[in-house]
C-alpha cells in the first residue's frame, strides 16, 4: 500500500509515487495499490459509517495489506499520517503493532530528520527508493513464509543500506531539556547511511502512468531529467541530500517523451530536476523536443530555472507554444545576501534577464524571496523592495494588470545543510519583515504574496526537532489538526496548546546551536556530506564567499568516492542541429475541416464534471493522433466546442461536440481510432462532417427518462394537477436572485411511465433559465429534497440546430 498523506490531486502530481508504484507492480508477486488522505467531509462520513480507509484500486482496507508505505514530502503532513492510520484501524504507534503486519514504513525528503515521526513507523527509508523498495518487499515475503517475530523482521530490515529502524535507538536528554544523544540498542547499528544513489539511465524516465479524470495540482506529464544539484545553495536541503548530480542521457529522455505523450495525451511536458537549466545538454534537449512537438501545441515547461542558466535562444524555445508566468528564484534582495547563501547572482544579471524575458514575449515574472536568512538585516529586507521596483521599471507598460509577482517565505533551517545550526526567525519578527515588504510594495503594480509565517514556525520545529515531537503530533491530531499545509485548516493555537500540554518548549528546536560540537537529533543519518564540510560552508557564508558548482570543481564534500559514487552527466558535446539554431515560428494550425461527434456518457462516467469530460476527450483525441486545430495567441487552445454541459450524475445517449482539424479525416476511421482510447461508458456513436464556417450546435430540445431509485413513488395526482393548470410557476434561485419560471413554457411534454418513472421533453431558448430535469420532477410531484437526490436520469434524445 502506497499511502500519500494529502489529497488525491496533490498525491497524483508526485513523480516519486508513480515511480515506486510502477517498479513494484512490474513484479508478478507484488500488488501495489494507492490511498490518499480523505478531505474532512469524507473523513466525517467514514467515521459516522464506521468504514475503514481503503485502497483506491480494490477498495481493500489498508489494515489488510502487508506493508503500508507513506511518502513524507514535507513536515506539515504529519497529522495526516496519524489520521490515515487511525481511519484504517491500524494502531498508531509502532510498539502497539505487535503482530508485525501491516509493516508501516516511510520515505521521502522529510525522513532525513526522522525523529519527530519515529514513534509511528516500524522502518524509515533514507534516500532513493527505487532499489530498496523491492528488497523490503522480498524480506517481508520471506519473513511471512518463515512466520518469524516482528523483532526478527525489523532486524532483517536494519541490515539494508538506507533503512532506519527507530525502535533500535533510544533518545537521551540533558537536564535543561535539550537533546543529548540517540543511543543505539543493537551492536554495530549506530549509523544509517542513505541508500546508494541510483543511476537514472538504468531506469525509464516514463512509467505507465495512470491518467486521472480530475485536474491535478500539477496536471502535466513529468519526466525527470536529473537528480541532485551541484550548486550548493546553503539553505537548500535537497541540494545536499540528493548528491551527487545524476543526469539522464538526452536520447533516453526524447525516446521516453515520445512514448509518454503518445500514451497519455498530455499537452504539457515538464522536465523535472532541482535545476533543469543546469542540465548539460539542455539547449539540445529543448530544441529537439520543441521541433517535435511545437506544431502539435505541446508545451515544454521547466519548473526550476536559475537566472544564470537562461539565454535568449533558450527562452525562444520555451515560448514556442505557450507563454504563461516565468518564475525566478532570486531568494534575496542584494548581492551580499545572495553570496551568503551561495547563489552568485548579481543585480545586473537579474535585471538583464528580466528585460530579456519581457522582450521575448512574457507578460508576467514571478519572483521568489526569503526573509530570515542568516546574517540578514533590515536593509537587506528593504533591498527586496528596491529590486522589485527596479524590475517593475523594465516590465511592460501596457494594461492595468500586474506584470510582477513577489512571493515571500520565511526561511526554515533544515537538517543536513550549512545553516542547520542557525536560529530561525522568531514568529513576530518574521511577521514584521514580511509586513515591511508588503507595505512598501502596496499601491504598486507588483502583487505580493507570502507564505504564512505561522506555518513556517511549525515547519521549523519539526525540521530540527527530536523524538519527543511524536507525542506533540499525536496530541495535536487528537485535538483536530489535519491538513496543516493548507492555510484554511492550519490552527496555530491548537499546536501551541499541544506543545504546552506535552511540556515541550519549541524554542529548543528553533534557537539553533551555538556549540557546533553538540550532537544533533539527525546525526545518525549519514548523507555522505561531512559535518566538517558544512562547517566550512557556514564560515564562508559569514564572509559572503562563494563555493563553485561541484560539477566544475570538486569541493570535497564527502559524497563521492569517484569510483562507485560519482556525478553522472549527460553528453556535453550535444548541441542543437544547425537547422534548428534559428528559431522558427511553427506553421499555423489553420482549421481545414469540421466534424460533429455524438457520444454516450453512461455508468460511472456520469459522475465526471463537464470540465473533466472536456479534459478526458482532448487527451483521447491526442492519443488517437487526431490533428486538432488550435486558436491563436499566448495560450493556444484546441478548437472544440460542446453543445451542452451535462449535469453531474446524469447519463446520456446523445452528447455532442464539434471539432476543427487541420487536415481531412475519414469519419469511420476516426470513430474507430477514438473509441479504442475511450473508457467504458463513453463511446463515439457517430461522426459527421459539417461546413467549416457553420455555427456551433445549439440544443433546442432534450428528452429525459427519470426514475426514482429509493422506495418512494410518484404521486400521479400531482401530475393531473399539473396538466390542469394553465401556468405552473416555480421560484428558482440564481446568481441574480430568485427568478419566477413558468414550467409550461419550458416543458414540451411530460409523460409518467409508471409509479417510479417519468419521461420529460424540455425546450431550450437563448438566454433562458437553465432547468435541471430533476428540478422539474421535484417541483411537479412535490418531492422533498432528500427524495429528489435518489434519481436515475438519462438523456435519450436531443434536437440541435
């Protein structure tokens, strides 16, 4: 069981979940399924109905799986982990699970300081999970056949590189309440070295992905081009824990992108890494991909770019299909602060690149800053304002819209970084500094957003906290803490109460350590980067000195042995082909033909919303290789129009949409190709060519069969009353207030088919009210609201013009 402690839309955006899901399910003897954190309304329903949390695939309770593995991507998901265990009927703490199954484990970047959640997990994976995931499953499989004890299982797991078993360590504390040590309870098991870094070229960059119907937070195809980063930004934990840099060869990426886009139908490909612009063959890769996909209007996005990795020609490649916002992680407001954090960007470089971005056609730049970095002063905070104003001056002057977004977050010191000893900014001071930026930029054309410093305060406690926080997490959860990364659910007072009741001073975690020799709660976790290296980087930060990228000059951090563990870089000799060096506008996808599609929407598919239906159909058309025409502009859209938006829960035999294509297509063959790609319940029943310049289809009449599915019956006397009336007025609430509607003007015919079934024909007029068929039946037969919810509704006919 792969459990993600957030909602489906967030979890299914995460590449790591897809990677492990694919690796495990390629083994015939493993069945890996998924579960996500239910939103609060579903949690309430599950608890009231005494229904355990189940898997998405087979609806099997989580407690019935052999292994439940959680992905910990950040510290503010911790209460969701506890909540999912409780909903599943699984004892929350490891020592309470005496039988050994399910084995509850975790992995992810938050596990590099595993102590705040150590009481809840039987084992925790530190590092890349591709190889160790299979080994864990093999050990559990063998252990089951041997019918061993839980202790024997944990002892076997502890022998795997990168697997931490918390119960084999005991924390000790000083008299002042500070952390003293983590005492090993098994000889020879005192340090946990992260898993061996995997060579990405040994694994495919595309995994047979599940394509969700709903829109995800990051709703695009993602291919990992590199893992790790050599820049060494001193605040960035990921840059150290994922060392060394490992790049995937460009040829593999292009091959897998072709396969993935053909299989999924996505129109947006994201090239993922910590710093995609640093990929050795990025210009070759971008040019090659854009040459292949620009005419199909498939956009390429790079979620992580450094300003000094951008060039004008590179920007043109990125913008060949779409130009949305452009995000630049500037981090600090002046050169001195950027040198302190080892981000060697000058103000001149930033302004120059902003000019280039705007001139290349982008209308919006998003800037990301942090307050509370070590050695920061008030004037450094005000320099963020000054830099934003300078960038405003070079932004486009057209329109009233803001062309600059300024996003501000409070710096949170993380384990395994040079700043892990530094004090986190006190909450009130963080609020003051963010307020300085907000107030100074108020009234300008820059839009300021900020991450709530209260959430950063809690994140900081967990980032450097010890095992005592397990009790705080459980107490906060018992008081109602859920979804702490969501601002609408975060409750600062609740967490302050939980800390107070557990008699734990949060300042122990937030003040940092002046004595760099003291043991830290995560010292038993070995990333390969030595503590001496971190201390030398901290000294350099104090002097505002830079450390070069380790791909250029090895800085002897300790990770690489330059034999087995070393950087893996893509071929640098690859450059864009001569024919592609000069940017060319893709040929315009002018419409050539227009077709009208009629399709069904039955069974479970009736629960798709209209937007989900449109998204599904567009991806199906791309998978079927239908040459769709697109609109012009910064964000080209397929030229497709649906005749109506069918209400959620209503079936239909006669839905309609119209599509313009860039070349002629044979309707019979097109119907066959599209139907192959459609899920059960949706089928194209007819495709006909219509005049290219014809108006979009408009529905003038629809016929519905409506059937009650509960024990109630239709009162046919109410139907007789309706027939006898000259007018039948109902009041419908709308956006503009209540509206009186005479149903006699909108119902062409109404025919009871029995005590539980009725057939209704509804007329539609331009600018008329939108009447749902269930509203009509509810009003005429005087059904109460609960009964009106138990309808099966099917559209059987329609007339369009």
